[in-house]
C-alpha cells in the first residue's frame, strides 16, 4: 500500500493553518470538479484525491492522527508498505465516491486487528492521537458530491462500494435540505455487513455557494445596468422574482433577497445574495459608436 501525502495533494505545507487548507481545497475542488471536466477520468481521480485529502486535513482530529501515524511510522509520500506488517486487515471502497485503502487503514476501526494493537512498536492506532476507542462493530465511511440544487431539493443516487471484498450497489436517498458535511447512516444489516455505512455529503456548485444558510449566487449585468440601475428577473430554486439593481453598483457588491436562500431539513431559511459581476455583451454598431464617443471624451 502507498502512503498518501495529503499535504502535497492540496499543495500546502505541514505548518499550514486550517484556513489555508480550506482555501487550497476550494481552489482545487473548483478547478478539478467533474462537472467542468466531463469524461476525463484522470481529473475525476484527482478530484477524489483532493476530497480525501481535505477530509483528513480539514478535520483537526483526523489531521493530528494522520501526522502522528506518519511520524511514528517514518513514512513519506509515495512510500509503499504492507499493512499486514502492522496487524491491519484490508478494506476497499471501490471507485465510486469512496475513500482509499490508505484512508480506511488509519481512520475508523475497520483497519485494526482483532486486538486493536498494531505490531509497530506496540502502538494502538485505534486510540492514539485523539481517536475514539475501538468498538466491536466496525464503522464504514465513504462520501459523495452533489450540486447545491440537489441538496436543496433532495435527490437519489446509486452508491457503488467494495467492503471487505464485497461489491455492493446501495440505493441512497438524500433528503431535501441536507447541509454539506452531514452524514447519512445506512444500516449494514440490510446488506449483510458487520457494521453500518456512513455517507458524508459534499456540496459543490460552480454558480452558487453556501455561507451558513445564506446562498451566494453569481449575477451578471451589463455595464450600463450597473451605472443607471435596472429591474431584473432572477430564477431561484423556488420561483422567479423581480429585483431592482440600484444605480452605480460595483462588481463584487451584493443584493440581498430575503428568505430565498437555502432551506435546511428543519425548515430554517437563509437569504439569497446576488453577487454582481459585470459582463461585456456583444455590441451593435450603434452602441459601439456611443462607446467610442465616450472614450474620446
């Protein structure tokens, strides 16, 4: 098995702050999102690596455990090792949204031996660095990425995983209003598993983003609309609404639309914020002449 250097994946140093790690993840996730690179399998694999790296480094407890594992084992990026040398069993999530074998070796309790102890220096990797004590029933984890509208309305997916050498196709119902980072529990007994499966929900959208329950939406207007103001129609997840763009608005400023943000599973609502972006549309000859006159003045 290959040791994974999550810091290298995100392009940050081992001394990076949590905020620096979050910024690096957002930048890379946007660049390598499958929706923007349809059909490119290498990009999809890269996207999974980025998500896995952030799952570890974005969580302070997991990051601490990962750092300790690398320090105690003397591992470095790309180095191969045999998990059986440390008393671990094997685990694979397959190629549909699951984490790597390396991830599952360290986290949860699915990778420990029957005693919970590794043969490496007598360390109990199930308990050091802030990890939870070993439980009798294993806990399996994977993740899935959906769009913001899918999170808002709810959706259904078919999850393919490989657990303990068993290929499973699991129907997953994602409830409306689920927030990023939430986990859906799947009863393992229904699929003849010795533990339950937890599916973490990632939300990524190229046109919208969430800040709590507030939804930030890119909103393009023409330069003259920004200068003189305008009345525009906006399509939200619920309905079309008319909004007034005030005169002299600048790119990057926001227009608040109350009550039309994200609605969570408890029915709580945020606001919608339209983030202004100036767009230069194609001009007619007459419009070009007007612009030229302004330029001369």
